[in-house]
C-alpha cells in the first residue's frame, strides 16, 4: 500500500458534468506538478441527487442561468473548447460502463476514452448517452468495439459500475469533479489550486 504523500489522488467525475470535463483537461498537468498519479473514477450523479435532494444546476431557478454562463466562462479561462450541448444533462451509464471495461484491460486507454467521450459531448455536440455513440468514440480510441458492445449489457460489468457508484457515495462524493487526497476531500475544478497547495504544504 502506498504511504500518504505518494498514494494516488482519486479523481471522481460525471461524464455529463461540464466542470468534470474542464478538470479532465487540467489534471494531467496537476499530476506533473504534484508528482502523484490521479486515479480516474467516473460515477453517476443521479443516485447522489436522490440522496442529497439536489438536482442538476441548470434545473435550479436562478442558479441555472448563472451556471450556463459559468460553464462557458470557466472553459474560456482554462483554454478548453466548449459548446453547450443541445441535450443537457444526459444519462451517462453507457459511458461509465465503457470506461470501467476499458480500465480493467488498459488504464491508459480508459483515460484516453474518457477524454474522447468528454470531447465528443462538450466540444463536438455528440450525444454520448447513446451506446452507439459511445461505441463510435471507443473505436476512435482504439478499443475493441465488438467486445465492448457485448460487455455493455453484461451483468458483471453492470455490477462493476454499480460498485463504483456505491464506492463514490461511501467516500462522500456529491459533485463533479471531486478529489480525495489522503482522505481529504476537495469539490470543484476551482479547488485544484487549493489541492496543489495542500499537497505541497502537507495540509494545514
């Protein structure tokens, strides 16, 4: 087991999260600066919203209009391509299952798939809630789409994905992106600078 100070940082995200998308474009730079790997862990916000009594930001009065402005503004600040999707939010079960299927075979390809899925949705306007779209993106990422197509309906993969959602909830994850560093939680892409300082200073 890795000791604190060297253990991977858990990076939780939802494929329907604009802030998660922006974070996915920043975390590899963070990894280099902190000298620690990020473990990418997609989950589903739907079950979390049921527990917390919350809802997607865009569906909340007043917060919704602000959030749409802030999605685009945050992306521009970080130099990340962003187009507000025609259909938003979406269900991301197929995308999450595809990630974990890929991860169990090749974590590097799973990370590439995650970035490709995010780009397909938030840059290219593709509906990644559709399994067919997920398979198209997976093909572009060099994955065996015939095997993946069968796996998406495999009860074992469904259970694998469910365990990840349950684990995220057990870890106290309630938003995307969400980071856990040696047991210390940080919520939001805007907390990445704080996360870096926390690691550099050993906490405070």
